[in-house]
C-alpha cells in the first residue's frame, strides 16, 4: 500500500516572519541597485581605459603605429645572456 501524502500545515501569520520577509525584500532591492551601480562603474572604467589606449596610440610615431605588433616585438633584440654568448662565439 502506498504511503499517504502529508498535508502541509497552513502558514501562521507570525509578525516575525513578516518582518523577516520585509527585510529580505529590502535587502534584495538594495543588492539590485548596488549591482546596477557597479555595472555602470565598470562600463565607465572600460570607456576610460579605451580612451587612454587610443590616446597612447595617437602619441606613438606614425611608423610604429602602422607596424604589425608581431613585427614590432620580433624586431627587439633578445635580452637573454645565452643568446648573446652564442653570437659572440
């Protein structure tokens, strides 16, 4: 024989639970507003970084600006002493 389903007890109107629910709703709304503020701040910081990057690019010489970044980094002399010793020998 299958066990009986248990009936749930009706919820009592407890003033403590009402206060707790009100507190949780207030807390949730506060969290949503702060998350929104943080997202706005992140977007503003991203814009600032992007603008700073563009300004730094503008300040570079035109020849450096137009080179491919792989070519730019390959053109630098290696700074490891092992490579220098091999070239001297």
